[in-house]
């Protein structure tokens, strides 16, 4: 609470600093809406075009420092991050930059939560078009895969308008890539950095292949031809009628062994580094202007995590007789991740008259190479003997996107057309896990590949997502005394997915000699041992649900909308959207085993989704907004698919629920906005949401494994408020040459959100394992508990100095996110809590002119508060750390040269 009080005091101080500007405006006539563009722009133009809102009707063109005026003009509640805003944060990806926006938090450094609602309630678009996700657990896109170098601006819309898809719960993030350059340029940059917990410290790695540093495997992890053919046959790979013993041993011996199995100590983890280059030019062709822009980047970062992973199998009685939690599984772990990101952007633009054509192509490849060792005990499965478990993995995420946009303006009629195709893939070959158990007789760790705690497993998973989308939107400005624009549009969206996961266990046909059980992993699984001691792969894919599934979501949408000034200074935007959605998840019974898991799921619904926003400009520099709408949230593919999936970030196994249904939301908001100066504003808002059948993460423990599944809670409500202040204070009167050209930057925001799940005595839900039969919801949800992922308090504060004539910025950034529930506790245990805490960052940027080139120097210092990651359970003073590890302080120095 002291932290919240401190933030409150800072925001009050910032608000108080706006008072002189407010008094000054009493004697200076405020600009009208038509005059708000201000003086000539000093920075680049940023176009923010919403899908379904043709350019002539409602395109927002933000020039230089006029962003707050665009925020004022738009009929909806939005926040805008311009290229300058993104640069000021110094973040390397757009997810990090977005966490500075009012009401937004970023979970796991990847997924955006708007006003405390989980990522399922957030929608991400690129240039107004949808994207597939390379994440098998989610249909939403992890925003950390978008480097800030390829993003020109980002718009967060928190109130729903019917030109957007109906899956709009907390908000929408529309990323805009760089477009038509104003002048020819070439920029080359790079950075180098270190992490106090990682760089130069002890970590783990494994060989993999010669080209791992590039993010591309050299083929060493390809599935061997003989095994690949066996997998394609669709037969269960076990000794039997389909495969002989010699064939299966051949499959086993053909796998890459030492290069993917043997974990090695690295006493000196390398520094982090990045390189990027971008350029663009424009040429006049007759009466048209053709522009081209291209960008490419490479980054390589290392992170070592060391901490605790515990699991409470149940409760126990403490010394004082109270019920407590005790760690039935208690492991210390150390893991090192090497993350390589490669990206490229190519954009072409053609402006002719009042019309525009844009063709944008984006490529992103994000690869993680991980090595992890866990040591500890497992009372549930093994007893008191110590265990040593090693894991190696290689995760490839790739996104390819191509978009074509046409914006045509025949005043008073305008038309927008959009078409996009995108493919995302996630491949994870050679996910290896090998466990050794301490043997007191040998005084050594052993692995006989048969006993509890002694095993070797390998898995191969592949996921491919395709998105096909198209839309056409029309607007007509009516010839009336007051401004009235009628618009309508049609859209089509198809997302299909194919996913497979094959998992195997190494099994000896007979007992291994004791000396062999003491061998290190690559010797234990060597070709010699495989053929000498008859070690074979055993296909256990069917034990983890289905081995493969296909899924698709098809949505037809149509909308009609009117924006009008109904009386002087009062504008109304209202409309309705119709959506017809069909979603299927079809488990593939590769082995003909049948069972409940292979029953297909089909969710088919149509909705009419109305929305209205009323804006009252009751003073020259103030306005009120009132908003109401109805929206939906559909289950994501992995939430429906009956297939196990191990998330290595949380070391948690997920399993889908075939019986989930859509969630429906009612949204309401009231907002006060005060624009007291150029680039300066104060806003206050209150919001309310009612969610029918929200989908919640539910944890359970089975056989010593911690699972997360999903279920529909009966109902939830969310109520909250937010305040945002942006103020610039000129320092030319302070004295001295240093302050003569500088101003003080004060940006603060705070969001309070309170959610409650409502569970009545007659409410039911359909969980995994129920055979489709409803059970009391109270078995899984507690009345009055918070929604998962929702932080009650979110706060951001930026305090900085910047030169008004050239690039020179020094910014301190303070970010706070309160505790939030990550999972419902298993078997009636307390919920799992994540505590993001307080984080302080510092970024300095400085421009220098040298040898005819413009140089930009950037220094970053991150997590100066030394905040660690904590996920835990508590009960009567006892604590279980389900996933807790140290995070380092990060420092980097970058240099960019513009020619």
C-alpha cells in the first residue's frame, strides 16, 4: 500500500503542475477542433488507419507532436504510442513499450492485458488486419516478437466500435508498420548489453548445431528419414505387427544424441547484442508518388533463471494445529535461454491523388534454445531420494505476413479494401528430458530407464497456422448542415491450424547393467547401448491426449455505423455488427484407439453486437465521453484441444477442455478529458464489464504432475477507474545554457480494477473428465474471487528531460503491477499468485552530428529495483513457490547512424 500511496502522491503532484497551464488558458483562446493541428510538424507523419473506417471518413493522421489532439478527435477511447513515444521507452519490442500505456500490463513479457483482463480479451492487428499466433497455447499474438524498429506507431482502443471484430473484451492493439518515407534515408544501428544475473555468470547450454547462433538449425534436428516415414504411417511406434524390434532400435539409434542431450556448464555466458538496418526512399512518377521502405534486424540475448519450483500435493497440519501447505515436490533449478530474433520488413506505397495503395510484407523468426537442470525431491512419486533432471529444447516461432490495402477517396464517398495472408509456425524438435535418481549404495545418481524418477523422454511438436482475411468498407458524408458520416462494411476471416505432438520414452527390453545406469546421458543413450542392451523408443503420444488435431475458425462479419454531430458540441457514433462464427477442433485418432478425447468440438453462434459512444465537447478544451457496447470472447484452439502441452516458461502442462463455450460481455464507460495545452492532457475514467461464462484457468494435480486446464465460470463483473496525466514544463527560466532548450516531461497513469466471479448454489460448469456432464461450479470456483490475470493496481510514471530542438532525452520510468491470480488452486488449495512488483528503468538518448552523419547514442538501465519473478501459494503462514526465480539488472549501450 505504501507503493500505491507513493504513486498517488506523484500523480497528484503531476496534476497540480497542470494548474498554471489551466489558468493561463483563461486569457488565451483555445484552438477549435479544426485548428488543432498547430504549427508546422517537426517529426515524421504517422498514419493510424482503422479497419472498416475509410480514410476520408475517420482516418486519424498524426503529425509531429499532435497526438493528443488526434486522441481528442477520434470518437472512441484510444491511447497512441508514436515512434517518438516508443523510442523514449527504449524497449526492444513493442510489448515492452505498451506496458507504459494506461491500463495495460504485459504478462510474461509477451502478452498484453488490458484493464486487468487476460490476453484472451485482447485483440492484436497489424495495419488493421488480423494475425495468426505462433503460440500453441493461444490464438492471440505474443507482441514481444515485434521489434520496435519495424513499428511506426501503436494504437490501443479501449472502447468497442463495430468496424472491429466482435472479439473485443478489454481492448484492441493495432500496430502500424512504417510506410511512405518523406525523404531518402539509411539507418544502421547496433547495441551491446549485459544482465547481472546472466552475463559472465554460470549458465547451461548444449551444442545443438553449428548454426544455432543464427536462429536457424543446420538440419541436425531434422527427424531422421526412417523415423519420419514411420511417423507419417500413422501407426503407433512400438514393437508389434507394424514394426519389428530391429526397426524400432534403428529408429532409436538414428536420433541425434550427444548434440541434443548433453548439457554443458558455461562459466561465462556471453553478452547480449543486436544489429539493425533500415532505409527508404520515395520517387515521383507522373502524378503519383511511389515509396519503398525496408528493414532488417538481428538480436541475440541470453537469460539465466535460477530459483524454486515446488508443488503441494495437498495440505498438512502445522505445529500449531492449523492447515498448511508443504512442498511434496521441491526442486531448485537453473536454466539458460539463448533467444535469437531475425526480422525483415518490405513495404511499397503508391499515392495518387486522394488515393493510396500499400503492400506490406513482414517476416519474423524468434528462436529460443534452452538448457535446464533441476535438483530436488519428489515425495509423491519417488520418496526422499534426490533427483537430478535435465532438459534441452529448441523452439522456433516464425511469422510471415503479406498485406494489401487500398484507400480510395471520391469525396464525399470513400472506400477501403484490405486483404491479407499470414502464416505462423512453431516447431519444437528434440524436446529432451532425462531424470537421474540418487542411489545410496553407489553414492551416485543412476538411471535405469525403468524406475520412478529414472527415465529419458523425447518429443517432437509442430504447429502451423494460416489466416486468410479480407474486408471492404464504405463511407458517405451526407450533405447535411451538421457533419454526418454513414459507413458500412463486410469482412471475412478464416484461421486454420494443424498441430501434432509425438512423444517417446526410451525403454530397455531388459534390465540394464548397474554400471550402465551410472553413465552420463549421451553415453546412456548411445548407439552401442541401444543395440547391446535393447533400448527402444516407446510411443507414449496417446497417453498425453491426442497426438494431433486440426482446428479452424471462420467468421463472416457485417456492420453499419453512423457518426454525427446531433446537436452543437455533441457527437454520437453508433452502430451494430453482425457476426456468424463457426469454430471446430477435430482431434485426429492417429492410432485408432478411440476414446472420449477424439470427439470433435464445434462451437457455432451468431451475434448482433451494438455499440455507441457519445462525446460532449462542453468546453473548448474539455469533453466527456459515454460508451456502451456488447462484445464476445471465443475459446482459443488450445483451450479446446484434448492434447497435453508443456509450457517450458512455467514448467506447467496444459490440457484443453472440449466443452468450453463463448463468453459474452457488456461494457460501459464514462470518461472526462481535459486538453490544457499542446501535447498535454488529463483524463479520468470509470468502466464496468459484465462477463457471462468467462473462461478461467483451473489447476489440478495428478500423479505428481501439475496440470492446467480451462472451464467456464458462471459469471464475472469487473469495475474500475483510471487517471492519466501528461504534462511538459519548460525549463528556460531555470537558468543556465543546459536548461534553456529543455523541458521536463511528466507522464503518469494509474488504473484500479476490481473483479469478482459470481458463483451461486445452482450454477454449473463442464470440466475436463466429466464426460460432458455439468457439475457444481462451486467445485472449481469460489464466489467473490478475482479473475485470473487481473491486477488490482497498475501504475506507470515517466519523469524525464528532453531537448525541444534536437534529440536529447533522459527518462526515468517506474512501473508497478499488483498481485494477480495465475491459476485456480488444485483440489481446493489456495489460488496461485504472481507478484510482478515495482520496476525502475532509465533510458538516455542523445544525437550527435559527426562526419556528415547523424549519430544516436542510447543507454538503457533496466530493473534497477532488482525485482524478481514470484509465483506462489500461501496458507496460514506457509508458502509454496510454484515458480520463483531471480531477475537481473540489465544495462545496454546502443549506437545508430543515419545517412
